[in-house]
């Protein structure tokens, strides 16, 4: 589950950016990581889940209101 947040309150640093893998990375490392790079998350996302959340973690941005939930089941 994720919420894109309020675009009118979203400063440039909250926008996701694509970061290509460094050129010095070996072919094996590229195969392990997959793709040609990675997308950044909003750097202002902070964990807001409580200790009673046994099924996952919730992250929320105080700046733009974006949030996402990571489920432990999907991470296994």
C-alpha cells in the first residue's frame, strides 16, 4: 500500500530519482542487483509503525504526506 502524497506540497527532494549503477561495478554485481540502476525513495520517509505491528512496517513523510507499508510476508 502506498500513497503518492500531495504533489503541491512535494519539494524536489521528495521526488523519486533514478540512480544508475556505477560503471566500476562488475557484471556479476549487476546481475545480482538486476536492472541498470535503482529508484530512490523520498528521503523524508520515517518509520511510523508501532511495536504492535507484527505484519510489516509503515513509513510516512512529514513534508509531502507520502506513505508506504512494507509487509514482512512480501520481503521473505
